[in-house]
C-alpha cells in the first residue's frame, strides 16, 4: 500500500503545464492521521483493577471455585467480597475473593495478630510464639487451644512476605493434636490504586470431625473486619 500511494503522488501527464497552470493546480491534501490514544486516569484505574487474578498455580491448593465479585474501582465506595465453602473426601475447603480499602501496614499488622488471624470464634486461647520480624518478612507459630469434642491444642506455622505490590500470607498446621489432620491457608493481597487492594484466599481443613460451618464463620469475620474500612480499624 505504501508503494501504491507513492506512485499515485508522482504520476505526470505527457504535456508540460504552463507556469500559470502549475500555480493554479491544487496540491492533494494529505490524509489526516488518527490522533494517538492518550490513556486517561480512568483507563489506568481500570487496568489496575484488572490485575486481580486467581491464585497462582504454584501456591493454590485447588482449582478456583469462586468468581471475582463485580467491582468498578472508579466508583467504588465500599468493599465487595464473596466466600464459598464445601467438603469432599479431602475434608473441607474454603475460598474467598474481594476488593478492600486499606493500607499495607495495617494488613501486615492484622496478619501478625493471633486474635484476628486465628479462629477466635471457636478457641479458648490464641498466642503468637517464636516470632521473627523483619521489614519484609515475618515468621511465627500460632498456638491454638480449641473447643472440640474436648479441648485440643495445635500449632500453625505462619510466614508473611511483603513486597511493593502486595502481601503473601501462608500458614500450615505443623504440630499438635491428631484430631486435626491438616490445616492449610494462603492469602494473597495485591495493591491496586487509590488505597484499594484485591484479596484472594484458599484454605483446606481435614479433621476427625470437620467443622465447616464454624471455620467458614471465621473467614466471614475476617473479611467483614477488613471491609470495615482502613482494615477494619
């Protein structure tokens, strides 16, 4: 097409025009070029919101069962989230996704608080032990004494990694009662814009007696806390 336009512009007649004719001859106007698209603030905000993705295959426990809730970062005035749970041969599973306003510092503070991250609705005692804290990494054991058929105790090992883009929280049952076979949890928090964050979590839990209802209530309380604005504080 470039060659065709060039040859059309250079076509000549066999007769030589006079000077007056050449002066009166109109030169073809160049076709107007479309203006380059300039990203707007709204476009940028929408692009930021689109960064929210399912948990990466390398860390998630199962295929996602929860859709991201509808969210318009341009007009959002409150948190939105969804939580689902169920059970199968491997025990109970829990998953949630949502968009929350807060600060990275407040989320990290909450993740180091055993009364927020532990199942306080069904426990007699929660404590943070053997902790090591660095600016971008936190590690501790969450000691839990839980009301079960009788009181049982176990420990969850917690690791938190903080980056400029977000926070990764992971906990696993590492010791304690044999009544609870497994507890695993992952939370991914990703910074968007204007103080908004996307949060996704997955958890699986297997025990002699699986308390799905009580465990789901813990996650509902956690998301409700974060939905309270400024990380629930």
